C-alpha cells in the first residue's frame, strides 16, 4: 500500500511512525472482534513490527505473529466453530486452583501451527502475564510459547495458574488489560490498540446494585476502566496511540461463543472505514469519539 496524503498529512496506516506495535487486549469470546479488526489490517497490507498480547489477545496475537498478513481467515474459522465447553471444560478441582481445566486452550494452541518457542515467531511477540507471588507485570518474550499463552490467559480462579521459570503466573489482564505500556516500552514509535469488549462509560451511578454478584461485577468494571484510561493516557503522552473501533453496540457475555461471526463482521467494517481516514500528527490518543455510540475507553 503506497503513501496516501490528505490536507493534514499522511492518511491511513502509512501515517503511523515505525516501528508500529499492535497491543491486543483481553476479553474472552469478545476477542472475536479482534479478528474483524485483523481482517481490516490485513486487507490493507499491514504487518506490524511487534505484537504484545494479554489473555485472549495473546493467543490471537501469537497466531498473527506466526502468520503475518494471513491469520484472520484461520482465526475466523476457529472462533465461529468453537463453543464454551471446548475452551472451559469442567475438570476435577485440584491444588492448581482452576475451576476449569486448561486442556481446551491447549488444544486450540496445538491446532494453530505455532512454533514451540516465542523467538521463532515471524513477528516479534510478547505475552503479558502477572506474577501471582508479587503482583508484578511479567513480559514473556522468549522461551516456551505454549506455557506463555496459557499463563497470559489463566483467569484467576477460573483456569489454573502456570508455573514457568520459577514463577507462578496468571492472566495478564489483572495488571494490563490493554498492554499499551508494554508495547511502548518495547520500543514502539506508535501503537495500534485492539480492544475486546465495550469501551463506553459504565452505567449511571443511579440505582447502584445491592446483590453480591452485581456489586463485584461493577467494582471490577470500574477498576478495569481506570486502569485502561490510565495506561492509554500514559502511552499517548509519548507516542501516537490509536484505539481501533469495532462498531459493536451489543456485546454478548464473555463466554458466549454464538455471537462470534457478528462480532467479526461488524468490527471488520468499522475498523476498515476508520483506518482509511486515519490521520496522525504526533503523540496523542486517536480514535476515541465523544459519541456514546463510538468506541470510548471504559
């Protein structure tokens, strides 16, 4: 794709300073929308210089890093054919601390045609996890790929933690739901952010929930919202940080795989339109519209 220039400078993906990182967030089945955004990027001939992924974003990101420019069709087949029981199969509880076994994720990883080691991926890749002992963000950019992906997706209490290099690791979304800072620290001159899930403000404070589950859910959403806003603003103060829209207005539950095709198709169109008009002029946060219908950081 050649350079396209508008009145205010370069338009579209050529507007991004290199190296360009793609930061891929968490979100369970909502990660299907990332596949639609991936289609939009691949259709415009874009290949990132590095990829950083958290949780489901680590799996999507690793596949994109292994098959740059041609990962989206394969991911679409996987996402549209997968069901909850395959990813979250019940298994006997153990001291490893997971309600579900991780054999479903292991099966998906085995099917993906990935190399055994991270450094053998075509595009440089980092999976983000959290050290359960210290709470520190842990960047996995070399060594065994399967264990890195399992660790990054190990939702605390849901999937078993992963022991790797003397540390016990869990889902990186706890500390970096959108791994934009890790991408910036890795040397990116600009960052494309692939989020998963709604990015609008939480419901009004009127009529706050009182049931235990609803209270915990709202508190978790607020915690993630503040983390995402903080990390995006910090990264944007240094490099152009572009949050790619999905166009999705109605999101399913993170474990409901029946809506994957709708998420993919909607995000493919919305991200494509946005990319064709993208203008970047220095560090800042791009792609966040004021409209509640648009992608705004939650």
